[in-house]
C-alpha cells in the first residue's frame, strides 16, 4: 500500500480554494465529505467526496480540477471526484475559521444555524464587515453568486456582500 495517508490528502486539500471566494478553502466551506485511499496497479489512488454548495454550482468543475491537480502533483496518479448531493450542503458545515476569513475579506458570514426552524422567516441583523454596525439594509437577495446577497451599511455607507444562510 502507498505511504500517502488520508491525513496528508486532507492537508493538501487545505490549499484548494473556492474559485468564487478565494479566501476560503474547500475545507473551510465544508464541502469535502470524505477521502478514501486505495491502490490501482501499485499506484496510489484517492476518491474525494464533495457536496456542492448549490445543486448545479458552476464552481464545482473548477474545484474538481483543482483537487485533481493538487493530488496528482503530489504523486497520487488516480484521482476520482464523487459528487454527493444528499444530504444537501448547509452553511452549518462551514468552519468558524472560514466564517472569520469571510468577515475579514469583507463578506458578512452566515449568522445562525440553517437548521434553526424558529429563525426560518426572520431577517437577521447583518453586521457590516467593514465597520461592524448592524445598521444595514438589504439591497438585493441576489448577489454576484447564488450563495450571496447584497447589503448596504447605513453607518459607513459601504456596500457589501452577505453569504446567505442555508
């Protein structure tokens, strides 16, 4: 069996970033659901199971290619990417470090647990990632990507994106 471990693969995956929000890694997003190691004809093989943030997310092809490049460049000759659609991805799978990175990058992170049924129809008080004020207003439910909405801070008057909770 190859000397490449699952732990090494996870370490290498920690360098694969999201093409739409490059400050986040695929591990920060929580889209990596598992890694399986094996051998094919004496060569190391890895299967990486990922769940898209949205069904049909256009970034998944690029993410799959980047995973392949990261692993092949380190000696894994056979890389299989499996898409797992169920259970559906949720912002609950994002790491706290990933949420911190989003805020520092200027994108307000999701606030509450997506599975919280009591907050389903409530509007969150989205804090401005620039000045911290909660005096903000929704400009559009739809931002530059499906997972973000647009807000404006009424304190510092800066526009910003919010990573929607789902």
